[in-house]
């Protein structure tokens, strides 16, 4: 990707929203984009965390969100929640995404959607933003699309103020998608190493979902492989009968009863921070 493409900043187009408007946008994301009731319940963790981070941060805090907004027509899904803060949304879509275009734009074609354009487009390892200027860097559902992993984590460390926070949300179970821009899957301990290697401090990970949710996710993918004349029948069977059963089991049976040091999360959130005195990356 070439030099960052800058758009009007949120400061230049800054909007303020009511709680009712934010609630509507939140429900739109749940229902239309992340479809947490029918397809991808693990995204509840991401949405709840985003809302909480926005509420907890002081007004005028500096926030950066690395996301992929080209596929939604160039808007930031998360910017509205940070209308009290100074928010910069970076569209990290690679050049190869141009051919796919805004194929998810229909998901946000909803009166409840609060349309806030992204601030700039840049590679996640080279944002062009000032060093040591950011109070919170968020990387939601993006890391697996970044080819330069060392560069990504070094850039997050560079952007954060001493003592500032970082947040990552990543799936552990995903199909190969948005080819060829799908590179890897991390365990939480893989993230711990990357964060430490960049000189930052890993705090914790928060898992979301279990093996039954993973089975449900695989079924949502498998349904797409049926021919059209069979797919409708299988969708009715799955969503009316099997999915509710899987989700009930997922709530009831979270602990592996055979192997005590084994877990099967669908996704997880990672929390970390930059120390007050950044050591040299190791």
C-alpha cells in the first residue's frame, strides 16, 4: 500500500449522538452486521467491549481503531461509540481488496446505522500518525489479515502513549476468507509473545464461546456448500432446530470434563498496555 490516504478527520466532521441513537446503531450491528443471534454469537464479546471502552474513556482521549471499512462502503462501524473522544479510524484494506469492493455495504443499509467515514487509509504497520500520541489502540477482527505482524505490533507500540492501553479481538475458528489476504490464527499465548516482543505488557485474554458454538459456526459455513435447491431446506432445519440446541449446550457445558488444560474458544479479546518506560523490544 502507498502512503496513507487521508480523508476529512472526525474532528472536521465530528458528530455527537444520543444514547438512543447509539443503542440503535448497536442493535443494527448485532442484527445486520455481526448477526449474533443467528450466525456469529462470539461477536457479542467485541460489541460489548467496544461499548464499555467508549464509556470508560474520558472525553477528548485519543483513540485509534485499525479496521477494514472498504467492504462496508468506507464507514467505520465503531466510530459512533467514540463520539466524545478524538477518534481516528484507519481503513487497513489492502490494494487487493479493491476488486472485492464494498460487498458488505448492504449490511449497513439501515436507518439505524450512524454513518461516520473512516479518517484515513493506510497499512497497519505504517499509519503515519505521531508517535506516543494515542490513549487507546484497538485492532478488532483484523490481525489475521495483516502480512507484516512484527510491523503491526511495533506500530501499535509506537503510537501508544506511555501507560496507554491496547485492545485486540480475534477469532480462533475461521474459514479461509478474503483470499489472498488471510494469513494466520493466533492462540492467546502467541499474542502474549508478539506483545512482549514489541516491548508492551500483556494483561489478559477473555475467551468467548466454546466447542458447541464452534460447531454452529462450521454449520453456517457448510450450509453455503449445498446447492441452492437443497440449501433452503437445510437452513430451515439448522436455524429452527439445531442452532438453538447448540447454543443451549454452549451455555451449559463450558468446561472440558476429560482434559483439564484444554479449552475451545471461538474467539477472544486481548488486553495489554505500553509500560510507562518502554523497554527495547526483545
